[in-house]
C-alpha cells in the first residue's frame, strides 16, 4: 500500500523541502505506517517549528540488528552497514524548542543497537560514530505521529531480542512483539 503524503516545509536554511505524494515529488512508503497512522498525520497541516531542519529517519538491518539512523552525509556516498529497509519519517537535524535528542546506543554486549531518550543509553554505550541521531518532538504536533520502540525475537532471560523503531503501535506484527515505549513524535 502506498500512503505517500506531500510535506513541504521551509527549513532553517531557507530551503524548501517537499516530500512524497504529488507529481514531481518523491513517493515514499513509510515503514510501519498504515491508513490509521497516515490519517493521524494528515488530520491537520504539519506544524514545523522554525528551528527544525528535516532529515529522513531511516531503518537499517545488519546481522540480526535493526537500527534507526539519519542518512550519512559523507563524501563518496558512504552508507550504514547492512540493508536499508526504508524511511520511518522525518526528524530534525538541529535542536528545536519542544523537542529532545534521540540518542543512538549499543548494548554492552554489542549485539543490538537501539535509540533512546536517555543520554546515558539506559546503562549501555552511546554509539561511537553518531551518538545523537537527531531531534524529535516531545509532544504531538500537527502532522506528527508517535515513534515507538519495539522488541522482536525471544523474550526469555538470556535470549536474543532486537529493539527497533516503528510508527506501528502493534510493532508491525513481528513474532512476540513488545511495544516498549513512545520515543517521541516524528513528521511524515
């Protein structure tokens, strides 16, 4: 299903950004989105604070590890390890009033990368290459939807589990889903 939406905003740099949904714009299929999520995002025109510089929040998969990251802006077109699964939505590259950082963390055993609202990564390690993924709204603004952190995999003690981000409250119906928390709100 394609739930593309047109989002045009004036970024902090004064550059118009238009994404998805109309002729000449890029069509996106947002990971984890469904008709209910898109209706929620489309209920009102998007409200984007002046300080916000929108950037994609991508989801990647590498060696049983699902993680979220913004695109790498490096010479030579470097990319994150693994396979890009798609786009979850948009976050801000810059801090903004009413927002908070989304930290990139790695479990102490190196088996899983995850995002967190906690600067101390909930007792785990901050990612070395990109400790802050970006900034997300702390409360729901028009045009935003919740970003959930979910678990997939086993849930028994000492059993492997993978944390991943999604806009689907049902954790995309993975095996043994567990909706862990709302990290904040992102733009679609």
